């Protein structure tokens, strides 16, 4: 039997202000080519070690 889904928290006051400020600051940050390459390498390693995940994502 499935468990009920918890309510989604709502940010208010200072928490909401901080969240939107950090969101705005991070919008203009760029990821380096090395970080992208490392992420792709990790993804490919995971997919190669888990054939079931490859099938689920249609990467066969």
C-alpha cells in the first residue's frame, strides 16, 4: 500500500526572499566544460553498470 504524499512546503517571509535572491544569483552562473564532461562521464558509467536503467531511459 502506498504512503500518502506529504504536503509541499511553502516558503514565506525571509526564507522566500533568500530563495529568490539565490535563484537570481545562480541564473547567471556558468558551468565549466570540465564539469560538464565529468557529469557526462558519471552518467555513462551509471548507465553502463545498470542495464535496466538504460532500458527505462531508452538508451539501449
